[in-house]
């Protein structure tokens, strides 16, 4: 019990410290002045929004049911997600994503154990939304639309979209990013596979999705596909990019406002949309909304 508490505290503290380090090292000094008052609790609550999103995506994909069925005590009366469905997974990925669902439930329980939390926000994880995001990433309207639930490869790409646009951990060293690395590794193994029936392969699609995240975030290159130009790879010496990271191979940090610009799909942290049609919950996200235009 004692051991468990310590490891939970270490795990949570690493998130909070990472956020502070990013704020301190950010060159956008004025950004912090326009941000709401931040405390550890609020930052952890902010992370809860992102954990809820990936948990619902995995729970629906693996079980055909959201957290309201798989872990009702964690949703605190919030609504079920819009458009989640059972993915057409092969036995291997059925197993992997069942594991991911349970891992996410553990993260949610850990965070909910130390912050007051809030009811799960309304989440849109419909195939229509993923279709729109892929269209935006590729700059064309695909026919038929991309459907993340159609097969194992599409679902892996859906998981890439969620983990790239809404990364739940801020630092590479937190346990939370382990499943992001697993998703990237499976996609890297499949980097030359075509994404049917479109004339695009896995490598190119991940690259375009990460470019979309960078465009929406408006803070430079902080997301990278699974294959990059040599100069952007680790030590400038390799094209494979199974861990997306900066020139020192440290994970890119993203601030709350930047993350909201991306997950709302509006490039504006004051204007909700996409995964969070009514906005994210918690003090930080709500304060952007209440001061919105
Ligand atoms: C902060 O904002 C002030 C006033 O808008 C501006 O003069 C200053 O250059 C900004 N500082 C930074 C680091 O952007
Ligand atoms: C979910 O996203 C799709 C695609 O953007 C949109 O058509 C639909 O209205 C959204 N649903 C909600 C409840 O926001
Ligand atoms: C995948 O797409 C990229 C970008 O279009 C291209 O450079 C690469 O050759 C493609 N790989 C295969 C195996 O077709
Ligand atoms: C990272 O390395 C690339 C290639 O050497 C360089 O163009 C870029 O400016 C570097 N970025 C930073 C933040 O140092």
C-alpha cells in the first residue's frame, strides 16, 4: 500500500514537474501572463481530459462500450461519448487494445484519487470526426471517408491520431507515454503499408497528421511522423522516428492552451470543437472558455 502510494505520487509529480519545467523554459513569456492561475491540482485535472479521451477510444474500440459501461465510477455522471464503436480488430490487436483500456482505467483512477475531478466532458470519437481530421491532414476529401473502426491498421492510425493530437503525458519519462510508443512502434513496422483504398501509405499519413497537429498548435514543430528527414531523426543520423522527440531526443512539451488549440481543431483554445464539442472540463480549460469571444 505504501509502495503504491509512493509510485503514484512519483508518477503524478513527474507530470506536474514537467509542466512547470515547460512553462519556465518557454520563450513565450507572455503566454503565461494570459493563462489562468495554475496549481498542481488544476494541471492534473487538465491531464484528466486527455486521459478520458484515449480511455473512451480504447474502451469503445476494444469492447464496443464506453467507460459508462466499463468503469462507470470514473465518469462521474458525464455523458457517454458520441460515435464510439467496436473496432474490427484481429485477435492480436484486440488483446493489445483490451490491455490499453485497462491501463487507461488505472491512470484515470490514480488521477481521480488525488484531484477532485469532474464529470467526463462530452467527447466526439465518431468515425465522421476522424474522417474530417484525415481529410484536413491530407488536404483532400477522401471517398469513402477514413474510418478508424474499419480494421486493425485503421484503428492503429486512429490511436496515432488521438495520441499525437491529444498526448496524455507531457514528458517521455512518465509511464503514460508507454502506450504511445507502442502504437508508434507497430505503425513503424507497417510504415510502407498502403492505407486502403487511398493512395497513401502509413508513413506519409502519420507525417501529415503530425503536420496538422503542428499547424493547429501554432508553436512550431512539436509533432513528428514515424519517418522523418535524416536531419530531424535522433542525433540527425537516422530517418526512423519511432519516438518523436526534439534534437536532444527529449519529448516535446505542450502547454495547456496549445493542446486545446489542437484537440478542439479550431486553433483557438477559446473555441471548442472536434473531440470536445462543448469544451474540456476543469479550471484551466473552462477559464479559456469563459474569457472567450
Ligand atoms: C510581451 O508583450 C509586450 C507587450 O505586448 C511586448 O512589448 C513584449 O515584447 C512581449 N514579450 C515577449 C517576450 O514576447
Ligand atoms: C462529431 O463530429 C462530426 C464530424 O465533425 C460532426 O458531424 C458531428 O456533429 C459531431 N458530433 C457532435 C455531438 O459534436
Ligand atoms: C510512402 O510514401 C512516401 C511519401 O509519399 C514515399 O516517399 C515512400 O516511398 C512510400 N513508401 C512506399 C513503400 O511506397
Ligand atoms: C534541430 O536540428 C535541425 C537540423 O540540424 C535544425 O535545423 C534545427 O534548427 C534544430 N532545432 C533546434 C530547436 O535546435
